[in-house]
């Protein structure tokens, strides 16, 4: 599993750093990560629902 190098600095990774790290993950790892976020966050759950069923979001 890829890892963002946090030893270089204590700051949060930038968007380009996150994109670069995510490109190294396998599809199943990304799905697992998304599902973990989905389970932990109401905002992520709502976002995923809008992505998968945009017609219902307009109601």
C-alpha cells in the first residue's frame, strides 16, 4: 500500500501529492478506502449518493 512521506514535513499533503499517491493504489484498495470514508462520514455518504444517483439529488 502506498504511503505519503510524512517524515519530510509535518504539514498536510497537497492535492497533487495526494493524487500522485492514489495513482499507486490498486483498484480494490481504492474501493476499500472509499467505503471506509463512506461509513465514517455523512458528507461522503451524501456525496457518493449524488454521484451515483444525480437525478434524485435534484428532487
